C-alpha cells in the first residue's frame, strides 16, 4: 500500500487505478482487503456463481462482534469508460486537475467507498485502534453495475446463514443532484418490467383478409396502459409512471404483416402499490383492451425491486445531522431516481443512501471535486461517531 488510507483523495485515486469494469475485480477488492485487514477487520472474499451469469468476487469485512452493527454497502465494479480518447484525462489514471479528480468510478462509487474507509480509519485512530462499542462492516460487491445476481443479495443470504445481523446500513450511492448535502435517499420506488406479445398471422400486406395483423392490436393495448394516470403520488413518493421502452416485430419488410408483435415496458411505482397489485392492474387493463380488438396475447413480468421507505429515526436523523454540520445544508429526504442495492438490504435492516454529486456518473469525464471528497469523509466520520454514541 503506497497511499495514506486516511486520505480519501489518495484512496480514491488508488481504487480508480484498479480497472474493475463489471464483472472483473481488477484489484479493487484486494486493495480494500489490504487496507482493512491490518486495521483489524476480518475479511471474507466471497465468489458467487450462477448458471448463465459471470462469476463475481465480493468482499465482506467486519470489525467487532457486538451491537449495534453498522454496515457500509457499496460496489467497486464500474461501467466501461467508453471512448477513452474523448476523456480529458485517462479514465483509469485517477488524476487531479483544477481541484477535480477524474476517473471512472470517481463518483459511482469508488470515491464514496474511499471516503467511508478513510473516515473509519480516522475514527479508529482516535479510539486507539479499536471500536468503543458495536461492530462496523463493509459489504462491497463487484456486481452492482452488472446483473446484480451474484453480489449483494447473495452476501446478505450468506450473512443470514451465519446468523449475522446488521442493525443499520449506509449505501454510498451518489445521491446529490447538484451539491453535496442536497439529498439523502430514504427509499426507492418499485420497478416492474413487463413484456406483451400479441399473436397474429403472417401474410402479404396487399391481402390483409388472409392475415391477422397484431401491430394495431398491440398499439391499442399499450395505449390503454401508457395513457392511464396511475396515481398522484404519495406523501413520500412522486407519481407512479409506466414507460413503453421497446416495440418490435419479427420482420423488416414493409409489405409483410408480421406473425406477432412485442412491446416491453417498465413501471416505477410508489407505496400506493405493491408488485402484486401493479401486476394485477396491468394484466386486467391489457385484457380489457385486447377484448376491444380481438387480440390474443401473452404477458410476463420481472421485478428489479419492490418499493420501500426507511422512516426517520436514529439512522436517518444521525446522518441528516452530520450532513448539515459539515455542509450547512439541511438535506431533503427523497425517494426518486432508479434502483440500487438498497433494494436488497431493506429486507434485513433500515437503509439510507448518501454519497457524492451524481452529475457525471457513467459519463465521459466522470469527476468529483477534491473538496467534496474531503467533506464527504468528514460527514461520514461524524456520522459514525454520532451513530455509535446514540444507537
């Protein structure tokens, strides 16, 4: 290790230089292990497999055995850099220019992992190298940007089999839209994918009486689904919405009526719904629309996470106080955006998300300010101290 683990900027640079593009570990988890083990953490490298998906290397590291048990969850895997020639600075060099640290993962989310680890090292140093009470752990996956099958969900199952309980979890996802301290995520909408296949009969476009065109029938169904107002939002969530994302047929010829037509769509739903309730509504609406035009169809569903909300309490209040004490901002408690691994953790303990500014995630020239990294480390440090003092 050739950097100061209490310095979040140096730590982030070291992580960025590990080319851990999903699903490759790239040395990032090894780097974390080499920092945490000398500090007393018991580290477990967990490689999970699933047919049809890449094997994924994960890290679970815990210090202490008592309660309360505070865990930090994150991912060292990153999306590809894209056109590396388009970057101002090389995407895996971790270089600083004009107060900005560039690199793939700087924001999402190696910078957040480095900031929390640096905060932990500072906290332990102030307490003679050990925890005054409770336990601290890192739950770091290499599968968040991939299928999310062989990562966090399986680590949590492994912990359950070991009778290990987490009392509270902070996920270091970049949660702030414009400035550090804007928002804390206390929940997420549910996400439901669906595919409708309307059956027809292939034929020549000049002889429609000899065929059965599924395209206008599919159009009727998706119009009924997409034009319906699902709700007006709830006290903690914005309105639910359904977005059609794919429409396709099995041919490209303009004079051929296709044998079937397919549509895919995604529903983001709030806490006025459950997955079962939303599936039922979609199915019944499709059946009614299909009856109007004599359509025969099949529909399948797949969920990427149910809706959840972490209500204000010790976890939320302690983080909110730490954010305000460093930034001067009272962060909004929000539930918008996409999904994260918090969707798995919420079944095990209260969970919140707070990290860097998300303006450049997954983009060319992903970057974070050095000041934000330093401030985030201070926020995490105060959060850890206050959590163990009050929990």
